[in-house]
């Protein structure tokens, strides 16, 4: 009798262990599909090291449960077959991403099929007060939340992409150089009070890199370096699923005293300081869109070689296969960008190094907001998917 009871308990444990293993596998598949907008059955099996038949069986099951959607995508080759990409059903979840820059605020509502459900853009004038910036971010997040609710979508969380340095991510506290000068701002509590949902914050360079990485995953194990030059200067190294960030703006520039840093020379803040020193009160956007303006020409004469120097210094340290530049230099004329690439390649070649492929990011201006929405999703996705897998619990 004791042996029978013991065997029953063992069977129950085996059944529970098998169930937990199946749930972990299901969660891994759904998270992979959620994080990879171009995922296929084959990609999923290879990346998660699962058997292809098992993945196909689970994908079919989730399709029957109306959790996964499989759609035809464009041909991958001139005569290649159509591939089918996977995505979660759009209305299973939604997150909001808000990207704050010195000159603009942008926001999106992003559903679980990686489609926009709302978009917001607004310029920030140089005379705005810090407390008004905080309320603007909170109001923007609330407007995206309301827009999602109108489409019967439940917002899981809000992500904030903030101009660095972020002193306290939990509070969303930053000390940043806005157009009106240096300011200390704190965002998370204000957004949570306005939206009544969990809110997460990090630096917008990491959010941009996260958005870019998810939408344009590097081939194989290539290392990419994303250089962001807005009102600050930073680099993010993408290697596999790792994101490593560094503040290039704090590296010393030149040897003259008083010591200057790259952020003092080749950022948007440097351009504005130069303009103010000449008594020019024009807005940053007006200056950067006027490359023939004497102020902009004077700034470029120093900023271009300094920015190139900062980039190849970082490239020599980390040896990326590809280098993508995003920010104010992406908006300058083709000849300015070509000169930048030439300076980088010449210096690295002179030092006996093979320069990486250099390009300027020419995608949409919502990549930072998209990354912030991904950031928020990463914090809540496991709980949401677990509820889908275990509706009775």
C-alpha cells in the first residue's frame, strides 16, 4: 500500500515538473516572438535551441488559442520562398514610450504586435520652465494612455527615455543641459500619478539602441556601435543581446587649458553656447537646419573633426563591425557627413586598423520612444504572458 501511495506522489511530481517545463518553454517562445518582430518558426527554434517540430506544435496550438498570428512576409531573395513571420495578437497588451529630448518630446503607444496605436510629437521651446517639462511628459503619457483605452487596449506600463545623465532611474531623476541651462528634473512619480500605471525610466541613448536593436537585429554575432549626438554624446555597443553604454562626451578633447571635453565642442549644447556668445538668440532647430549660417559654419569647423575623433577613439577600443551615427549630424548636408566618414576612415587606416562600415541613421524620429515602450514592455511582459498561459490562476 505504501509503495502505491509513493508511486502516485512521484507521478504527481513528474506531471507537475512536466507542466512547469512546458510553461517555461511556452513563455520563452512567446517572449522571443514578442521581442523579434521578424521571428519565424525556424528562427525561434534555432535561437532557443528547441526542436523545430516542438516549436511548430506549440505555434499551432497558440494560433488555435488566438494568441499567435502568422503572416506572409516579403520574399527574402529574388526567387526565394515567402517566409511567414510570427507576432502576438495585437490586443493582448500595449505599452507607452515617451522620448524627451532638449528640443522635442515624442511618444507612442505600441501594441504587442509592434504596431503604433498612437503617435505624439511636440517641439520644446528654449524658454520653457523645468516644472512645465515634467507636466508635459506626464500629460503626453496620459494622452497616449487615453488613446489606447479608446481602442480597448490595456496599458501595461509607461517607459520614459530621458536625456542623460540619469541620476536615479527608479525616480527618473536627471541633471541635464536643456536649452535654458542645467536643470534637475524628476519624472517617474509625476507620470505614475497622472496615469496610474507602473512607470520606468532610463537614458534615451539606451532606449534608442534598444529600439534599433529590436527592429534591426544584427546579423549573426556582429558587433554594432550606435553613436548618439544630440545635446549629449554617447555610444552604445550592441553585441548579441547585450547593450553596453558609455558617455563619449566626458572624454577629454585636446590638451589646451582649461581642459575641455567632447560635449563642450561637438554637441547641440555647444552650438547653442557659441550662438549665445555671439549674441544670437535663435533656436537650436533653426541653427542646425541652416548649415550656411556663419554661426553654424564656425561651429562645424571644430565640431566635425572633434566628433570624428570621439568616434574613432571609441571604435578603436571596441572594434565594432558596423558604426551607426544618430543625432544632429544626421541632419546635416551630405558633404558634411561624407567628410565625417572620411576623417574616421583615414585615422583608423593610418593606425593600421580596419575601419568599420559607417552610416548615418536615416530612420524615423520615433526610435527612442519605441525603445522606451520596449523598456516598459520588458518589465511587465512575463506577468502578462503568464496570465495568458494560466488564465485560471
